[in-house]
């Protein structure tokens, strides 16, 4: 079985500062990795995904993430955050060929302050 | 892009009644739909996977007789919470996968917040 760990439940950051949201996963088989964003009382929106190929993945809204197989990590980064980035961010994993069943981390609340 | 519409966005019901939540894929055919449940400040927990025209597959610990899932067409899946109780209050989210999707990308609905009084 797979598992996803997001160690930081909350990350406060000032506007225009860089941010990194950490994600580590555990799996005995190949996985696909995802980051989703959830705004209050809304569903999830895909930020980016890693399926294969280049380990540096660029997504929407200026976010990027790097897959590190040796460290089993998929940290999300943004060089300069905006107030509108305030939201809950979920890291998720699915098993390659596993029918798209996603296992989510517990989420990280990013709070951008002026 | 692919859009999934979920309705209602909010519903309040009395204990013992049943509530139906609809999930529609508006511009694609969703051969597979996933239903998730999210408790406040927690992650999403997969409840069941439904494939069009067949019975849903429920995750361990999810009562299939309480959470009835129907996926009768390629664009519509429904979740019915039967004889709802306050502990069923939660945020329910569906997601659809395109039949031709090779990119393992799901499209999520906006969620339905159920409050059982």
C-alpha cells in the first residue's frame, strides 16, 4: 500500500516570499505523483503531476515540484507567493497502472500574509 | 478543459432521511467515477470507485448499503446517503476519469457539504 506524508499542517509566509511545501511518499511499486489545491468549500484543482520523464515538473500558477526518487519526495515550490495562493494543498500518489486510485496526504494549509 | 459538476453544493437534512448527490461530467465521458469523503481539516478518503454500467467497488470500512452509488451513464454518477445521521455530515467530493485518459488525470467536482441535523 502507498502512503503520503505532508509533515507541515500549516505554512505561513509573507507575500512575494518563496515557499516550499513538503511531501514524502512510501510505495513498493512505481507511482505517479500529484499536487492539488483546494480553496475553501471547493473541490480540488490539479496543480501539477509527475508521471515519468523530467523530474522537475512545472504546473499552473507558477508552481513547480521536483520528484526525488532516492528521497521519495515530491516537494512543491513557488519562488514568489501571492495572497491568492492561500489555500489547502494536497499531495497525492497513485500506483502506476492502478486505475487512478489516489491516496492523499493530510494537506498543508498555506497562508500568505501581507 | 474537462469539467465535473456536482450538485447540490450544500444540503441540510433531518436525521433518518436520504440524500442524493449528483456528479456530472459536462464535456467528457467519465468511464470511472470516484467518490471521496473529507472531514474538516482532514484529507480526502476514497469511499468507492464506480465504473459505468457496473457495481461500485467500495473501500474497506465503507458501508455499501448506506452509501449507494449509481453510475448508470457515462456522464452521471450519484451517491445516495441513506438514513443519514449526524455522523454522516461531511464534505463529499466526486471525480471523474476520461475513458480515453492515458494521463491519469482526474477532474474533481466542487464538492457537496452535507449537514445532518
